[in-house]
C-alpha cells in the first residue's frame, strides 16, 4: 500500500470511529448519556460539533498531505 492510500485509510478510520461513536451515543439506548449537560449544552450537541470540526481538520490534513506528495 502506498503512502497516500495508507494516510487516507488511517484518516478515514479515525473519522468513522468518531462519527459512529457519536451516532451511537445519540441513539435511543443511550439517550441519558447524550442528555448529560456539559457547559450548558447536552453532550450530544458537543459530539455533533466535534464531528464537524474533526471532519474539517482531517480534510485539511489530507489536502495538505496530497499537495506535498504531488510537489515531490
């Protein structure tokens, strides 16, 4: 597996685990956990914001890595 593919697979794995973890937390079975207030907002809201921010960061890292690889 080349470096680009390995980096993309690792980034996708991290995001997938985080995304499905938050999705599971917001399911009916874990509604009490999702409702725990942290700094005035439910944990589910913080989880959703974390997913958005993580997606932006991973995308930025991926694009930076790909531009570095192409310039070599």
